[in-house]
C-alpha cells in the first residue's frame, strides 16, 4: 500500500470509528460536554468527595438522628433458643427451617431440646440437586444449547440456596439426625470451592448425556450412565462433607443440658418421626408479597425445587396486611415461622436493626431513589435474598405491628445477640416469603391456596433462592 492510499484508508477508518461510537444512543462529544457542564461542584460537594474517598458510603449516610437507643421490648415473643451460624455458606433456608422444627419440638415436649445436623441434610440436598440437573438436561436434551431452559440448567447446575420446600422434601425422604452425629466440616461451612468443583463435573456429565440422547441411546442406558455420574458426585460429597449415617444412637437432653432417659438406636427416618412426627408437606402454606402480580392467586415456580420428584415452590400471593395477621396468630401461639427478606437494604449491621431511616443515601448522593416495591422487583433491584426465623412482634394498642424480631443464622455475636429487629415499615417493603402452619391460616386463604396454580418461570427476578 503506497503512502497516499494509507492516509485515505486511515481517514476512512477514523470516520467510521467516530460514527460508530456515536450512533444509536452512544455518548457523543456534545452529550459528554452537556453532562460535564451539569457537574457544578460546590465546596460542599468537594468536601463530600474527599470524605467518600476515605470512608464507606454507609458510614457517611448513617442517619445519626435515628441512631438512638433501640427499643428491644416485644409484646409477643416466642421462647428463645440457641443461635446458629451458617458460616460462609448459602444455607440460610436450611438453618431457618430447622430453627422452626427444633422450636416446635421443644414446645411439644416442654422440656427436651435438639440441635439438628445441617451437614446431614445438606449432603442429600446437593446429591438431589445434582440429579435434578442431570435429569433436567436429559429432559431438555433435544433443545439447542442456546435454549433458555437448557442454559438455566448449565448456568447453575448446583447451588446451596433454597426454600422451606427443600427442608420439607428432604427431611421426609432422608430423615434427620442430631448435630452431634454428623457435625459440620470445613466444606459444609465454606461451600464455594466444593460447589464449583462439583458444578464443573456436572456440566461435563451434562454434555455427555446430551450426546447420548443425540445418538439415540436407550433410556435404560442413559439411566445407567446417570447413576454412575451420581456415584461420582456422591463420592465428592462424602470426602468433603462426610458420608451420612444409616443408624446412630442418641439420648435427648433437657434445657439444662442433662441427659433424659437412655440412649436409643435410630435410623434418620425414625428420628425424624420422633422429633417432627407427621409429614411437613401439606401442613403449611407459603405466602408471598409480590405487588407486581394479582393478589389472592396461587403461583408455582417451575423447577424451583430441591428434588426431581419433590415439590416446586408453590405460593399464594397476598397483601402484607394478610401476611402479617397470619404471622401474629402464629407468634401468639408460640410458633416461630420461616420467613425471607431482602436483608441488605437499610440494615444497620452493627445494631442488628433494619429500618428505612437508618441511612440517608439521597442527601449524600444528591438524588432520590423513587422506585416502589413492585418496580424494585421488576428491575432486579430487590428480591428475596436471605431466610430468617420470625420470632417476635411488638403490637400497638389496636393490635397492629410496630416492629418484628427474627433469629438470624450469622452467629450469636451478631446484631442483637444473634437476632435482628425490623421496623414494620421496613418489613412491608423488604419482606417477601412466609411459611405458615395451616392452623393459623383463614379458611378463605386455604381454599384459594388449593386453586390450580399459575406457572411462572424460575428466571423471574423475585425467585432467587434464599442463601
């Protein structure tokens, strides 16, 4: 290329490059100039910029006018129990669910206590989710890899999040064991590395199963191959979490820690029957507050389950007034509840207190944040992220809630001795799920819950697993 042609080509490329960066909504030089002209940095803005450069946003936005002594009195409160710690794992759903189960057991016996093994049920949860992935791949193997459902499986073949449906399905199928029988391991407390390794292996297996389907292999051959794959996953789980016991001996203790009665030999299912009793499935409803969708309708989330042969998460969408009344009825009877929230919003972690007035981000940033609950959900700005055990409510003279308390699973030294207090106005904005025993559910809601559910997709912004 001679020098003249080179300069012509260079000029052409520059023109194309300049044009391509400003068409169809790109930031042009004129637009950038207008943006920069709007930045009138006052002396106060400069001071703020210097402060933010050296401090956390939350520390600067903290509303000190609302940081007075916290009212810890509750007019309705269930019996206290030991605080658990999920460590660096996403098992809040399991800890909250088991908090409810052990509270129910203590209330039923009035003297005995039990701490369940989370690692035991987590082992089966991970194996069942591996099977859910592999069978889901087989079921959708004739679809292209670009299909949204195929990508749903391969994107997240394994996770440690979940809902109370998982506690119900897994405990009914595999039983429960005491924590002393199968204690935590490093990998059950710190799940990320184990999960990534098993996920990688599952994706490899998924491709192999898709190829078997494409090759026209018999269903029996595919099932046999899947069984061998699950044996590999079982082995990976056994060496990281430990192999679950088939039988064990155990003696119950009272509230003072003294052994009551003689040791007995149990299978996990026998132990489940003794401490829980009847089946969990069918004994509760799951309520959701989703203002994007019509209330008093029942919905079911496709593939939002822990076991392939288990129950999808099915819920009835209700206004917060209805949800709060059921929660109050349960708490008044001494029964704790599984519940979930967008816990990070406006949470003062040091005090363990969630309220809309904790932080003044608007004054700090010089703008407003005007989305309502429905808009936050629709835009992925908010959703159910963390499960906790609802334990108390403080009522005013008319019987309406002023504030609430939950048992968290972040250890006894966190927040209010392991608990979190929430103002009612925060509760209404950032609470999403509640699991309620049917005895506290009005008859009209039970009937509505029995209607044929409307199926919704797991990609919906609200339906992430609690972790």
